């Protein structure tokens, strides 16, 4: 599938709308998969505010973001317009302390 210019523009606007954007299944209050829930849990421990995009509500975004990032799974985390990765990579960055450095936040613990 080739990413249409309309979808590419929509994704770029979403990614740059906030400093931290998580493409996920469900929303922050009600994640719809365990992987999305894990990334929300991690981000909630580090940040008071970030944007989420529920890919279940927008099939063009759900498929388009996979092609846009060249990453086959959801969730996908973007910080400052840069794709960081999915659940496993975000979890690893969190464990090593690299995610906190990228977010320039201190844990809310």
C-alpha cells in the first residue's frame, strides 16, 4: 500500500501537534491492548501530559502510521517529531533511563 499525500499530511500534523504523541489502540484512560497499556503506564510515570491518537477510530491512520514509520505494530511513540519505537523499545528505553532523558522529565513517583 502506498501512503497517500493526504494521509501523510494528516500523520505529520498529528505527530507535530504535541511534543509527545502516542499512536495506540484505545486512549490514555482506556487502552484497548496490553502493549498500549504498558506504554501508557510508562509515560504516565514520567509525564503529566501527552497526546494520544486512537488508531481504532481511524483505519487510515492505523494503516498509514505503520507505513509512515516503517514499523509494523501499534503502539508507536513519537517525541519531538521523531519515532522512538513500539512497546518493547519504549520499555527498554525506560528501563535504561534513556526515555526519561529524551523526555527531559523526572518521574512522577
